[in-house]
């Protein structure tokens, strides 16, 4: 089979590191990087660290509104799919790259596989929510990570076949844990003696939190008010907004700002953090797998199992809610929610069933 895989952002490179090598053992996979995350610190580093294949096609499409960016991706992918004539198109998650790849495949009647199907935050103001819903209803094969996600797909009466496979990012987390812990130790040693459990790690990049001065100021108020040193790897979008709104000096004075981190460095720092503060989706799950309490800087989440299990708290940008969450002792139990580290094998088997 020839499978075209479309990726575009940091988590998708991690997922491709799990799935693509297995696909290539038995099939002809062509990896297409749209360029949605065009900074090497958010893309190439995962090829280097995790062994994800180098994309065969780089579209260099980034910037602009979600609509304009998705439109440019569709225009570029249509002739590329015509040229490659794939037997299936595989997309991950909920990005503009996912939607563009999914729509072109559906329009050209190429079987569409959606890995990480069925997640819902039920917040249609989030572009990611619209993307994942639309792709789920266009897909021929839906591969949710959990039974909760599969139940949501059945509730929506999606047309495609549903098969629970687990979460492919867990495969990578299992495989890289020793190297990540070593990378984390090196990072802490380079930062003047920070010790495990003495800091919180944060990611902050979502448009709803950083694209207005009011929200970004509130985020800084929260991060500087929780009473724990905060390490913040600065996303390029957030860096630009801090400068635009005149908040860069404050952030540098009150937080420990880091450049975007590789997967190993980030995972290593996460493993030793007292808490994870994030507005990302996938990082909530990464914190759960690492056994680190998560404080989510949103009022909705697609990873609802982490809330139910007691390891994740939604606080939006409410400082008092964040402080209360930080003071709460996590549960002793941490159920195995996202699979056994063999999800990529199940993804490949499911794709082969289309042949």
C-alpha cells in the first residue's frame, strides 16, 4: 500500500515517530509536512531526537488566519495527492493540517484514516474542535485512543469504521523515558541547581490566552502568583505577543523563560515538576502519563479522562483556582487510560485492513 501521512505540528511529529517506522517496514509511506509549525525547534528536532522519518514533501505553509492557512494547504495538497495516487491518507489529531489533508482525501475519494479520533472539548470556539469534528465525519477509518472517544463517535453516528487502538504518544513515552530523564537532569543542572519538585513547568500558546493583552496579562498574573517558580518554554507565538503587548520584560523578570524544547528535554523537565500548567491539549495527557498533576489554563478539555481520574483541574486563568489545585494532593491511583505502548502496531494493522 502507499500511504500519505500529513503532519504539521509538534505533537504530530511525535506521533509519526511511533507510527511511520512501522508503516515503512511493510508499505510505501510518504510523509508530507505542511509547515504549520515551521520553526525547527517545533519540528525538525523531533526527527533528530525520536527517529521520525524526514518528510519527503515540505509545503512551507504557515501564518495567516486559520481559514486562509487551511485554504492554502488544500490548494497544495490536491495536486500532490493527484501525483502520489495514495491508497490511503492518514492524519492525526485536530490541526489545520489535519483538516486540509482530510478534506482533500475525502473529496478525491481516497480512504481517510483519522488517528486520535473522537476527542471532544465541546467548545466550538476552538478551531481544533471544529477540525476534529469535521475530519471524524469525513473519515473512513476512525482510530480513537480510548473507549470514551469511541463512545462519542458512536453517539454522533459517524459513517466510518471505529477501532480503539490506544494512544501512539504513549508508545514514544515508554520508549524514550530513560533518555528523557537523563535530559531532564542535564537541564536542571544547567539552570543553577533547581531540584526535582521545586518548580512548575508551563506551556502557553493558545490564541485565546495570548492574543489579547488582557488575557496574556491574566496568564502572567497567574503564573507569577502561584508561589512556585515557573519554567516556561516560550512558543514563537507567545514570544511575539509578549513583545507586542510590552510584557516581555515582566515575563523575563518573573519567570524562567526557556527556548522551545526538544521532546526529551521537555519530558525530562515534566517528570521532575511539581505540577504542569498548560493550555495545550496533548500536554495534559503527557502530564498524566508522567504522574504529574496538571492545571489546565482553559475551561474545557478534550482529555476528559484525566479530569475524572483526579489528575487534571480546569482553572481557566483564575489564580485562586490554580493555587487551590496546586495545594491538592493527587490521587494514589493512576489508571492506565491510554494504552499499553503498542498503539502504533494497532494503527498499522487497522490501516492494512483497508487494503
